[in-house]
C-alpha cells in the first residue's frame, strides 16, 4: 500500500497546523457573540424603559382616576348642599306662608278696615303664592338638572374606567409581545452561536470512488488539508474529526505537569462509541465507559487465567487500549478505513499523547509505559494482550444485550453478536456463551426472533479485517 501520510496525519493536529481562516472564524465568533450580547442587553434595556413608561402611564391614569373620584365626591357634596339649601328654602317658604296666614288672620280681625284693602291683600297673597310655587318649580328643575349632571358624571367615570381597563389590557399585551420578542431574539442568538460552533466541526465529505483524487479543500478552507491517496478506495472520513487545530482549548505541550494530559483524557468521557450511533442510540456509552468496565472485568478474570497472567498489567492495558480515539475517533469496521491506516493514525496519536503531553512528566517514564502497554495490545502477541482483546469483545456483547433489553427488544443488534466467534481463550468463550444464552432467553420471553443482519457477507468481511478470519454465524 502506498504512503498513507496523504490521507491523515498527526501533523494536522499540531499548533502550527492552525489555519488563519480558523483564527478568523474564532474572531468572527467572538465578535458575533459580543454583538449578540450587546443587542440582547439593548433590547432588555428598551424593554425596561417601556415597562417604566407603562408603569408611569398606569400611575398617571390612576392619579387622573383619583382626581375624577374626588371631583365626583365634591359634586355629590355640592348636590347635597344644594338639596339642604332647597330644604331651608322650603322651610322658609312654609314660614312665610304661616306668617302670611297669621297676617291674614290679623287682617280678618281688622275686617272692618275695608273690603278693598282685604281684596288687595288677598291679591298680594295670591301673587306671593304663585311666586313661591314658581320658586319651588325652579328649585325642582335645578335639582333635576343636577341629577342629570350627576348621572352624566357617573357615566363619564364608568367610561374612563373602561378606557383605563382597555389601556391596562393593551399594556399587558404590549409587555407580553415584547417579552415574546425578547425570548425569540434570545433563542435566535443561541441558535446562531450553536450554528457557528457546528461550523467548526463540519461533516467531511465522502470521497468519490471514481475520482478519488478530488480536492475538497475549497469546501472546507478552515480545516487542515485532507487528501486521499489514489491507491485507497472508498474511504469515508469519520464524523467530526477531533483535530487539535479545531479544539476549543489548546493544550500546552512539553509540560512537566500531567494536567494538560488529564484534560485530553476528558475527551474519552465525551466521545461516544460509534457502532451504537448507527442504530439510533445517540446517548450511548462513551469510550471511557467501555474501557472502565473492561478494566473491572480484567480484575475478575477466572482463576485459570489470573494464575498465569499479569492481571495489573491487563487492567492498565484495558484502560489505555482505546486512548488514541480521543483524537482519532471511534473507527468501526463499517467506516471502510483499512486496518493498517487505522493503526497508523492511532500510533501517531499515541506518540503525540505520550511524547508531546507526557514526554517531560516525571522524566517521561509514565508516557513511555503507557505507549508500551498500548503497543503490546496492538501487536497482540502476549497472553495478556490476547486476554484483553477477548475482554474487549465480551464487553461489547454485554452492551449489546443491555441495549436490546433497554429498548424492549425493539432494537435488534444481532450484527454485534459476530464477535463471539472471534474469542480466543476458552474461559472467555464461556463468558460469551453465557451472554448469548441470556440474550436468547430475553428474545424468547418476548416471543420475538432476532433478524439476521443485512449484507451478512459484507459485515463478515469487514469484521474479519478487524478481528480475524472466522466462519461463524450471527447468533
């Protein structure tokens, strides 16, 4: 096979590989974030001013309402005073009538005075009575007019109250609309930031088999240059390649502290195992999850194995065997990356981790030890490496059954049962067989039969390349 360095290189991961376009993207991202925050703050300030204005308007309207209420009370008081005045006037009129009657009686006593004088006095009395009736009628008319005015004032007060209620509803609606606009803007800002972050990790294109030398760099100018060798066929780049140039936080190299390396190991907690994602399991196990259970499994090796194996070394091997996937990603058989190329990428990544990040930590002994144990697993020549490889497959089978049980057998993961036929050690085959029996009972209890995986021949060829030749069948 031709030189694979054209396909994928750890050189694309070093700090020098960071392209100016990516730096510009970072600047644009920061500027956009600052602009979005400023716009959000300005909108919030506008909202606050509007709220203060609305409160001031409500207070002014309330003050106007209170003033009108005082005026209405004053009008009612004036009406009561006028009514009291009318009552006094009526009493005065009665007193006048009584006085007139007394005068009339007095006049009768003096009847002898003259009939003409009596007639004149009687006419005067009649005129006075007519005047009193006219005054009473005028006072009644004034009272009716005042009553109409009071009704009009109450109607105006009711209309003003209705107008106030409408204004309050309008203010509430305006506040709600402004809040909705604010929420929409916040969602848009978050979406824009999320979209820009996604732009930093685009899905690389799939190379055309008929034009394998196609240069896709013009489509992704901010990614490191990735080209394919004409001797390779059907290479599908892994999703979101974790290149150091694209990492959000640059780790210092050649440090005497292990802290930068610890931060790099965090990626193993975040990176998911890709095999499950193809079946719709988005929140599946991480690479660290997988290696942790493997390490526990090595501690519980059957006595027939533990007596002749270096179990602590096996545990270390289980904890580091997939460490390179922190940057390379979890390449699976269906990714169509040749095993040789996969091993080369992982070896370069382990050199970077153990030399650039751990090379000066405690004299480099720890980095060298990790690199040596990882290489022992890759070479698969020692009894310990054979055991850990088998544990890797058994852990996969355990997870297969657990996901099928969690999905109530609506998820058929028969494809992964192939690994049982690639177990080497008899003790591990017993574990594998026990898991398969457990799986068969699970499906039988549901009265469902698992289906054969599609394209069995293709799957067998792919997995043979990774796990070795076998004539086994899917269980």
